[in-house]
C-alpha cells in the first residue's frame, strides 16, 4: 500500500464505470496544474468478498485490475505529463477510500458509479465521502473537453461560516478555466447578509479583475436554477454545510436537475476540517 499520509495527490475513485473514467480524465488538469500525482484507488467491497473463497477473491482482483487498466489507457491517451499511482484495496468503499486519501488535496468521483447506478442509490458514495472528507470532493458528471469554454462556474453561497472559503475556491477554479462566475444566493436573503456579500464581491472583483463576476438570485431554488441553466454551466461549487446538505445535490434530485449536462459539482470542506 502507498503511504497515504505524506504525499500530496489527487485521488480518483475507480470502480469500472464510465463515470469513473470521466472523473479520472477531469482530474488530469487538476493534477498537472498542481504538479502532484493522480492516484487511482479501486476498493474491492469487503461485503462482497465471499468469505475466504480464493476463486472469488481472484475474480474480484482480476476485475479490479481490468478497471484500473482501462482507466490508465484513457489517461495515457491524453498525453498529459501527469504521474499516475495505483492502489487496489479491500474494505468498505467509503471508509477505505477516505483512508487512502488522507494526503489528498482533492477527491474525484464519478456521478454514477457502476454499482449504485444499477441499484437506485445514485450519489450515495459521493454523498458519504463528501460528508466526511478532509478535502474538497469533485463529483464529475462527464468529461467533454471540447465543449465551449465560456460556460460559467456557479458558486453557491449562504450566510454560514463556510461561504468565504467556498467563494475563494470557486473563483480560483473559474480563473483556472477562464470562465465567467455566477455567485448564487438564496431567493430571499436577509438584507444584512446581502449587503455583506455585495461588499465581499466588490473585494473579490478587485482581486480578480480578469474575471466576469456577477451575482444572481435563485428565486425558485437551486435545483430549478440548475435545470434552467445547466447546459451553460461547467461547475457548481458549494459547501459541505449547505442548507439541505450535499446528499440531494449529488443524488437523484441533483441528477435530475443536471440531466444531459456535464456540470460537475465541487463540494468544499468546512474550514479546519480534519
């Protein structure tokens, strides 16, 4: 097993699904920009280990190795200068993935895993990982590098303590992409909250003069906004402690709102998350 405690990396959860390949491809630029390794982690579910039957274990290992080879082939086709590491582990998927990602600066997961997409549990792994990870978690819907680059990065802000960190992370992602920014607030924010965020946005516009930053109101709620504008969005940045939690966003309601789009979701950890 690799030393997961010291080397900064970006971890990608691999499970043999096309969505996991999209997550790995999406993560390449993130790893190249930071000059850190991309670590592919496949977890053989301990619940499916079949007691001590060596034939079952050999079959599961072969399946894992095939999934990893498929991902490696896709990554090599990008011809990007990224270092790739691989881990195949046994255990409970969420806990084992989090343990493997102790030194990660970012965890990337596909929006629809192979198992959960067939069992009606869309987003369950992503929600569980996002709820406890010490670093941001990207839930990747698709990787379409040739889509137009002017699609917006949407930053959802609320009046909790995470808002400043979420805003900063979203602006950094937008600058890296050269994308316009839409800062999304609730339909009826309190007046003092609105004034505070307007002052904060003025500060960020000064710090990021190269970015097109505008504030928008989600009058009918976040999901309706995403459904109406999803095709013009490339990334939604939000906080773990958002109202209603992350589970609906990466689960069935969020998938319905973002259907037929490639708008990924970046869930930021709260300040000082362990």
